[in-house]
C-alpha cells in the first residue's frame, strides 16, 4: 500500500486562527490529563484525552462536527461512522450539520460484537449507496494504536464489502496509530495532535 501521512486539519478552510478552532482547542485542553495512565489498548501513556467530555457537550459537539464535516467534504466522503461508543456523538453531530447544509451523508455505527439476535449484524444504519463513488470515513475521538478504527474497518469490509479510505479523529496521540492505518490505505485526518497541547 502507498504511504499515507497524517493530515493535520487545524480548521482546513477556516484556518488555525478561526474562532471555532481556538474555542475547541480551549475546551479540549480541559480534557487532558498527564501522568501514568493505562489505556483500553493496554498501553501505558503519560497523555490521557477524555474526548467524551467535549463530544457530548452541545457546544463541543457542534465545533467538532463542523471541523470534521469540513474535512469530509474536502475529501468527497459520503458515508461516515465508527465503532460505538467513541464514534457515536461524532457521527451524530456530523450528520446533523450535513443535513442542515443539505449535504448528503450516510451515517452508520459499528457494534463491538455481533448481536446474538435480530439481524445479527455489526454495522447499523440506513443502507449505503452502491457504486465506485462511495467514499467512507471512520471517526473516533482519539487515535493511539488504531485498534478501534481497524475494528470498524474490518466489520465494514466483512459485512458490506466497503473499504474506508479516511479516518478522522479529534486528537492523534502520535503513538503509531497513523502508521497502522496507512498500512491499510487509510488517510488519517487529525483535528489536533498531542504535540499541540504539550
């Protein structure tokens, strides 16, 4: 696969100096803890980011959704979602803002495990349009090893035969996740990086 690089959004069209970007950076700064912390991946880090404190905040949700939607539109993305539960508020805010701007956007979420009843599927949401024009993005609050994003990718490939090409995150911890995603041909788009806060 071709080598991919992290795109550091910083507001893309709006710019690093936009009020929205600066306000989001301010809000995110309050969600960062330093000191030795064990992550869900088992990895120990000195930088912990609790994205749900901002993604579940009404203002934070709109700020994140707006910047992520801008990044999606710049890349021609027409479907967005990710692994529950970190991706759920991001997917919802992107969807609402896309609808308000009259931009077609399919939304989905991926269960961590297949349901034992009903349709027994992992990928939930309205049917995705078929065709070569479909460009899918995964979202998550933070990128460390890429495990959650790759788990969502696996479900999309297995159940729908859909290969995502973009992953958009609020914060990239800069701990190797981008490289793992690049190996699968996925471009990483980070609104912020760990180094923006240290």
